[in-house]
């Protein structure tokens, strides 16, 4: 199984990019991760693009999967 770590900063950046698009700005809503040499959190894929999309776009033809109750309460 491959492993990719996203910091809070990574997640907040992706959310910021989604918000910018929603406000009419341009963004690919993507960050590029290539941190295979990190001593504590090395990813197992040499380079990967992580792209954020809005929920209504991603789940356009299906329901989202389950999450634990503690997290469900924080989702919008």
C-alpha cells in the first residue's frame, strides 16, 4: 500500500484553492508532493499530484461513503 502524508498546511492550501475558484479566481486546486526523503513522513510514491474538487462535483452520481461519527459532525 502506498502512503502519502498531508499536513494541515497542505489541507488548508487545498481548501483555499477551492475557495478561490468559488470566488471566481483561477486555480488547478492542486499541490504536487515529492517528499520521498523526509525522515519522519516519507511518501512511497515519487511524485503525486493531489487535486481538490467540490463535493457536489465528486459525488455527482453517488452518495459519499461513511465516516466516523466524530468527523461526520464537522462536515458541511
